[in-house]
C-alpha cells in the first residue's frame, strides 16, 4: 500500500523513514509484543539512525504521555502506565540515545541547530507536566553541558517557562 505519492492518499505523512516508524506504531494493539520486537531491531541500527528515530520518539512520546496524564487519565499515573506499557521503553530508548548523542556532541564541542534540536527533544521527553520545566531544563543543561536556547543558568527567563 502506498501512503504517499500518486497511488496514495495524496497527503504527505513524513519526510523520513524514522518518523514513519512512529506513525505506523501510533495505534492500540491488544498484544504489544510487536513494539518490543521493533525496539530490539531499532537498537541494532547505527548511531545516526537511532538518533533520528529518538528525536521523533522523545518529542512525541513525551507529548503523548504529558497530554494523557492531564486529559485522558485524570492525573492517575497507575492507570496511565498500565494503558501505555509499550510507550515507556520507547521513551527511555529515545532519551538515553539522545543523552548519549548530546554528550558526544559536547565532547566534540559541537554547537548549533543539531545540538539544540537534541536538547529540545530531551526536554520534551522529560517533561510530563508544564510545572517544573525550568528545573528539568536546568538539570538537563547540567547533564549535557549546555543551555537550551532561552534557558539561563538560573532558569529564570520567560522562554524557559513555555
């Protein structure tokens, strides 16, 4: 089945295969063993592919779980965790992958949009609620040795509150 192009819906779903994995697995499965199998295979990919997959997954899973916590599960962590069992290993994979890549970039003293995108994805993956984002931003900044754009050392800037 063609998802994109003249034989598909005519709608562009994604610009890359890494995001297509996220789209293809963004639905409920009664038996979730396929998610674990896919994650095992994903872990065997090279660094660049794992990082590209992790960028989308950290942001998406963080947003999904943050929204679910407030809107779907009425702030009931137990119900949310039971209903999203397959999501947590993917989120952890994404965060660990991005933290390692950020550390590699820090060692290489790399700066710029690539590193900023990674730090932003890490923050999105770590923040389940808006409250505490400045504290988490500061913690990540210490871990990765940089400051996300708009986050001061004291985390008092208005940009960090978004």
